[in-house]
């Protein structure tokens, strides 16, 4: 296992840094939105922003830039009082079309 880690570590260190976008209720969306988002990250970010008006939203392509796996953290009033399973279902229903073309999705929802 150690030899595998030694072989893979240089490749991991040279990989593109993940794009992270946070939106704060107190900051303007245009000022806090990263221009470094990949096309898939931008699409997911916009759909979730339109649907949930989040106070915090992070979208990361954790597949190294190929768009096959995304990690999403979203905080919204829309999740208040709902079980986590229902919160995640709302997110996946919003991204139904995008999910068809990817292999994995990690979702963290935060109710306000």
C-alpha cells in the first residue's frame, strides 16, 4: 500500500486544484462567484442557485476536471424541517438531467 501511495502522490499533487464557489447572503453573487468554475460546475451552481437561493453553495468537480464526479455543499431555508433524505432528493431532482451524464455525486445539505 505504501508503494502505491508513493507512486500516486506526484500525480495527485500535480492535479488541478478543485474549483470551489461559496455564496454568502451578505455578499453579492457576482463578487463572490469564482470565474475559475468549469462548465459543469457552472451549470450545477446556476441550477441550484435558481431553485434554492442558498446562503452557501460549493460545487466541486472532484474527478480531476473530467466532470464525472461532483461534490456539492448547499445551505438553504428550503431544507428547514425536512429529513436529510428528502433534502438530498430535492437536490437530485433539480439536477436530474445533469446526473444522467455523471458517475457520482456527493451531496451535503444544511438546513437553516
